C-alpha cells in the first residue's frame, strides 16, 4: 500500500511540474510574440563624414574617400 502512495505523490508532483513548465513557456511565448509584432521605430540612417582624397574621372563617379 505504501508503494502505491509514493507513486501517487510522484505522479502529482510531476503533473504540477508539467503544468508550471507549460505556464512559463506560454508566458515566454506571449512576450516573444509581442516583442516581434510590436511597432518599431525606424533606425536612423548612419551619416559618415568623408575626406575626399582623389576625385574620379568625369564619366564615372568613383572617388577615393577616407
């Protein structure tokens, strides 16, 4: 009789652990979808300062810049 009781307690513990795990996974999944589906601000276009070392020839717009 004691063997059956331990098996019952183990089953209840495993069931509670499974429910807790499913709940945590569900919360994390909702948080991930909200983060992915949210409206994001557009990233600003990076601006670079160029120092022109040598201009390209007239037909092409190539240049050497640092």
